[in-house]
C-alpha cells in the first residue's frame, strides 16, 4: 500500500470527516504511508553512478510467464537465490494488479515443490487467516463467504479472483498430500467472534474459576457484525473507551499466559495477543499527526511478530505476501512510517528472512480515488526518466528477476541512490516515493506491464 507525498504532508490527503472514516482507513495505509523523508529534488546523487543496465542485463533471469498455472522452470534461479531462507517476503508495487497476485501464486507453487514451504501468510487479519486455513486444511467453510465477510473495507482488495484461485489450489494440494499447506493472516485489523470464543473457551476449560473474568475483559470487543459494520461501530467508541479496551485485552493475554503450559495454551495465548494487537492499534489517536507514526510502527511490528511466531512455533517455511513497503528492509519515510515489517523480520530472523520487491513500467490497477473515495481502475503510462522503473525497464527482457546482492560495485552504487519509485496502495493518485532499491530488497522482480486484478464484488 503506497500513499505518500514529497511535501511531507501526504497523510493529510487521508483525513476525511467524520473521524471514523479516517480510522476505518487506517489499515489502508501503506507500508510507506506518508510522505518521503526527503524532497524529490534532493534524492539524485551528486555524482551519477555508472549506467547499471549492462550489469542488470547480465544478471537478469527472464520470467517467461506470470500466469499462476504456467511452467515453473523459469523460477529455478529464484530457488537458488532463496537458499536456506525460511521466511520469504514477496512484495507488490500496487495492491490490486493481477500479475502481482498470479506471480505470487506461481512462486508459492515453486517454493512448495522445491524448497518445502508450507505456509502462505497474507496482510490480512489473524482471525480471517484461521478461517481460511481451516478450509484449506480440512475443507470446512466456504472461502467465497469468508472472503466476502472479512475482506471488506480496507481489506476489500483481497476479495479477488486471483486470491480465490490461490486458496483453491492450496485446498486441492492438501487433498493429495500428507504434508499440509497452511494460510496465515498476520495483520491486526479485526478480531472475529470465533477468535474471542476460542480464548474464552480455553480459559473456561482450563480454569473455570476465571471464566467470568475473561468474559468481562472481552465484553466491549465482541460483536457478531461483519467486518465493515463491526469496525465502524468499534471506531465510533470514544478514544478513552478504546484505550480501556486495549488495557483489558492486554490483561487477558497475561491471564492466558498464567495458565499451565501446554500446546493448547501456546495457541490460545497467540490468539489473545492477536486480539490485543487489534485493540491496541485502534487505541492510537491517529487524528494527531504525532500519534500516527506510532500506530504505523506498532502495526508492522505486530505483523512481523505474528509471522515470526508462526515460523518458530510450527517450524514451517513461510512465504509472506504484502505490499513492497511492508516486506522491505528499509522504510522510505522514516519520520512518518518509522519501521517496516521487513526490518523487524531481518532483526529477528537474520538471513532466514529474504525479501523480494517488485516493480512495473506501465499498466493498470484498482485503487480508491483519494479525492472522492470512488473505487476505480487507474492506468499509468511508462515510467518517467529519473524513476527507478525507467531504468529497470531498459533491460531487454519483458519480465525478469535479478539478485541485487550479486551485482558489481558500480551497479550497487546506483541501487543505493534514492529515486522516485511507484508505491501504490489502496488510494491514488499519490506521488512516487524515493526508494533505495539495494537497501530495500534482496531480490527484485520487474514486470513490463500489469493489469487490474479481478475483484469479486
């Protein structure tokens, strides 16, 4: 998700009235939410590095098709580049272009077959991930209904045919393989009634005398409404009440963690943490510009914690899907978006975390018009001279993969310069952001052209 502005005030574009509309849009804020830390006029190096195109061309590995069901031979170089990484973050330069979604599906297939990956993690709520995982593993539930119910509001861009196809492929795989694939939502935007019931039921079974206590702690959170109606109602609560609800949810975590150690407690405690993360996130007063960066820091910190928890607890290798800004190793706007999920994961996992950024030269995507709120399909021409994409598209392959870690020193110097880069999220139009490709990603996939994803609503 990429909303920013070179004048340092990009977040102001997102402040509508009434206030709850802003709060509902919190989860639509991209990893590089607000303006770039540096004006675009200051991001060109004083001494231009050598032309990187020859070295990029030599290092580039062509991708012959982005179709989800296409042959996997063109991704064999990616397997070698991934090496021993156990969590691989794959980004997207827009939140709703079909080729980014289908390419991720194809990459997942290759990582499952060649590297033993078993988990797909998405920038979606923890409770939504549990429901989709239940379907993928056991066939319980209807993924179309889960997506309709939970992928609303800020999450609506996930309700796309491309993601339904990926989920159905995972279910089909599990029907014929003993080693099961899993789906994880690592985000904090929603806590379903079923998630609260799981924690309450665990406490009631394990420590009946504390059942009433856990029910009281969660009393102000639970609602049977669907996501959009629930979030609207929750976010109209006074800030002081939301702060109290966050404190109560934190006490619930302590309560669960005080119970006897067991595998069941491990999972119940994580579910309780996910509930607390949601309440904590919505307890920030994001109408205060000083509070907004704190909320964004907490969100990416929580997403990283949830992803790392799953990898450690289950021992699974995880493919993590999110916007470029979330999976990156460096934020393009440190003053406003202090730290990205990718930075947290590299700190926690070291080289067990690998990040793959994406870019495109021209094409279409779905997004909301930031001036009207209307959902539209936008189409962009080829990138302008000076943009990172302009140079990347000079490599004589339509689509390609390149290992940014294995390039000559002169090319790495070019990659280390901040240049305007398309970073498009749930709202558009917004200015390009100054990104250092080499500092942000281990690998990069560049696509010549993208088209709008096929939304299911």
